[in-house]
C-alpha cells in the first residue's frame, strides 16, 4: 500500500460518501451506489486501467501498479455503504418521519387506551423538535427559507440532531468496524478453503491483471472485450439519448407480454410479482456475471421465479393464504413468506458455520489465547478480538442507552448479523448485484416470542432499529469489504493494513456523509427525500400500532413485556410463538439444508439452495431473464466449444459489464453538467434494475 494510492482511495471514498446523496436525489443522476457493483467505482476502474494508466505510463512512466489499484478500489468500494440504500437514503428521514406521523395521525397520539405511541421509544432515538429550535421537523420536510443560492450550514438546526447522533453514530461506527473484522475473519475460509467464486471481485481482479507486456492490460488488448463493450455501450448510450430526445425510439431490452396477457392467466394475478414472469428483461451486467458463475447458480436464479409462481399458485388453489390482499408480503410481520425467507436464511447461516467448523473452532481457541494445530492467520485472531469488543460495545450501548435487557439486545445483534452474513454469502457465491433477505428482525421477534412476551417498548425499539440499520440491505458493508479484500489478496496487498485503513476511513466518511446529507435535506426539503423509505416508515409504524391495539383489546397493554428478570430470560415463561412462523421457517430451513446436502451427495444435482433465498423476491423477479440468458450462452458455448471456448468467450462478457459501467459513468457526468447548466435535475437514466 503506497501513500499515493491510500490518499487517492480515501479522497474518492470521501467524495462518494459526501456527494452520493446529492447525486441520487438532488441531481437525479444514475445511482452512485444502489447495488454491490457500484457504477462509479467500477466505471472509474475501467476508465483508469484502460485510459489513465496507459497515459501515465507514456508520459511519466509512473503508472499505478496492481497493488495500488487494489488499494484504491477497496477504499472506494467500502465507502459505497454510506450514501445509498445501505444508510443515507433513509437514515436521517427515519429519525424525523415517525414524529411527523404522530403529529398528523390521531391513532398515534395519546388516547384513553394508550399513551402516545412514540413515548415507548427512548427520546434519544428521534430528533427533538422542541426549543431552542422548533424547525427541526417542519424544516426537514418543507425546507428552510433562505436567501441566496444555498442554505448556509449555520442555519441548519444541528442542536436537534446532536442527541440522536450521539447514539446512532457510535452504534453504526462499531457495526462498521465489526463488519470489517468479520470480513477479515471469513476471507481465508471463503476464498481459499471453500473456493467461492467472488464473481464481482473477480471482474475487478481480471481487469487489473497484467502480463508486463505493453501499456494495456491483456484484457484490453482482446478484440472480444471491445466487441462486448461496444454492444452494451452503444445500446445504453442510444437508449440514454432517447430519454433526452423522446422522439427517438429506444432499443427494447424487455419483452413485455404482461399487458397483452392481462386477465388471461389467473396464475400470475395471484402471486407476488407474477406478471414479471411475462416480462423478462436483459441487463448486460447481469448477463455477464451469469456467464462467469457456475451453471447451477445461474440456472437456479433463472428458474427461481418460474418455480415460485407454480408452487405458490398451487398453494393458493389449496386455500393457503400466502400474502395479504394487496398482493405483497409484509417483511415486518411473521407471515407465510417472511417466515420462509427467515428459515432459508437461517439455513444459509448454518451452512456457513458447518463448512467452516474446524477453522472457526481454531479461531475461537486462538482468540482466547489457546494453542491449536489448525493454521489461523494472526490478523484474523486480532480481528476476532476487536470484533468481540465491538459487539460487546453494541450490546452495552443498547442496554444502557435504550434500556433493552441483555437477552433482547443480544438477540437483536445476532439477527442483524445473520441478515448481513446472508447478503455477503449470497453475493460472493452467486454474484447477485443486490440481494435483500426479505425479513425484518421485528418479524422474527414477534414470531418467536409473541407480542405479550415482548411488550410495546421492545417492539418499538426493535422496529426502529430494524428500520435504521437494515431496512434495505441491497448494499451492505460485509459483502463490499469481502470483495475488496479478495481483490487486494490476489494483488498481494497487505490485508491487515487495508482493513485498518478501511475502518478509519469509514468513521470519517460516516460523519462527513451524514453532515452533508442533513444540510442538503434542510436546503431542499421533501424534494430530496427517498419516497419509498418514507412509505416503509409508515408501514412499520402501522404494524407496531396494530400490535398495541391488539394488546389494548386484550387488556394486556400494562402487563405485556414486564417479565424482564434475569437479564430478560424470564420472557421465556410468557413465550407464545406463532404456528405459522414455526412451520414456514422450518420449511425454509429444511429446503435449504436438503438442497445443500443433495449438492454434496450428487454431482449431477442441478439446483442451488440460493433458490429459496431469492424466489418470489423483487430481485429474482427483475433479474431472472438475464440470468437465464447468461446460463444459456454459457451452456451453448461449453457444449459446442468446450472449456477452451468458454475461456475464449470470457472477455466478451467482461466487455458487456465494462460497457454498462462506463456508460453509466458517462450519463452521470452528462447529468451533472446538465444540472449546473440548466439549474434543474437531469433526466433519470438507469441501466441497472
């Protein structure tokens, strides 16, 4: 790790963290980090390796080395957790919107049956709209009046944010540090012992690879790469122009038969995202990634939505209620689909522990200072110790700042950790651009314990933390850090140094990103808000209100959740788990473990257990067509040309990925120029789903 690579990587990361929210919701440009293969990072990587590096080599003979590219890539990549759906799209809003909801909704205010519902939340969890500055809530949604081009930072009601930030920022910083440590711990097990493919990291690694001949890396000297680059780039450039010039007919990348088939296929009317089965879409980046991963994974994801529609239509015919009347499942309630997704995720966690059982046992012994015959890297031992301290700090913070008993605080931390572990495992094994577990910690708590054992205070705290920390996990730090470490390791970069630098950078980027975002939101008001997150906040509050209303109806509001003795263990005396939750989560767990065992037992087994983690989800509904295209291309090429043909065609599919990220970067630059020239947001152009 050189000084110049560390400085450049940190500066790019800080720009991503500080300006990302403005890029997405003020300038209306292609999202800077809405998935685990961010356009800005991979676009800059392609431009740097194919353009900047050759120029530096020609004029100065001091081009960046592979290690330096790996350092810059890793530092920039982990900072993508800050500005997007992983945090800032909704973080600050979640501290304000519940207060607004209570102000305008009589059901959330104090009544003869119950106190104001937000009184169950510790005051440190929400923005204070009291004196000395009562503009904190109204100014956030409406914007603050100001003269001149932009609101002065001095006019932002910072004092109202100091108390909640004194809780959330240390909590998030401890979580970030623990995630980096966990990525360091898992790296050897996943990359070298289990030989997971890391498809997204492998793309970056292949782009960086050099043979020492000429100024261009080998892949940029391959005509097939530029053919794929040209196919994806030209189509996406033209379709972007069609957005600015509506008279031009776009090139269709989606076969939409849903309109023509409306009402003719009742099977797709009754299943969530059913009509997506009649509207397959092609995303060049996803097709390229599907070609790079194993065929069983791309086939499982490609067929996942079709299998889901068939299975759940059959359940509907048998009278099984799968989703609510609106056609979607609520991840905050322990319903049929939510419970199945949790069970499948729990199975994924068990697989991780089982596959690495020997390594984790040795690591645990080394962590507490005991000898072991199993080889464990010294940096993994220290990462384990630091992670343990961070997790203990989080539990203590939840206990002393919020009043959660030790049991609830520990279970909350374990379930959040499980959800992020699932996202990371799915990403490094399958190459999915983004993945959402589709269950919330609140749903699991209510399904496991029942609302009487939990009580309204725990329900509201868990619901609030589920919103703030894990409402949209399509971008999570653990998979970003895992990919960054894989690339760095392949380029012989020091992992302990890079991990330390990433942790320090994330703390600085967190403070900078939050500060800039709050300033922009008070300047722009509701025009710069993420509307889906606001709706999700209302959905969560509605779920919590239903629980309180049920306790009131049963005359159990005062007694619910009072058994908190022995650190919370007395709650087990009042536990009333949901039958639906136990049955459906058990089914999801069994299916994942059975498919995993089948893969170990039979080499011909065609499907991967990831099927039950993604089927019926928004992710699979949007991407199934692209995965099938990638699988079909790989199958045909391998069938007629063998392994040699597969390897020869790889640059073409790498070019599809490169063309998409570079064109996305181009439209980002064009949109920024448009904004500053015209004084208004540009047209939204997106190549990602």
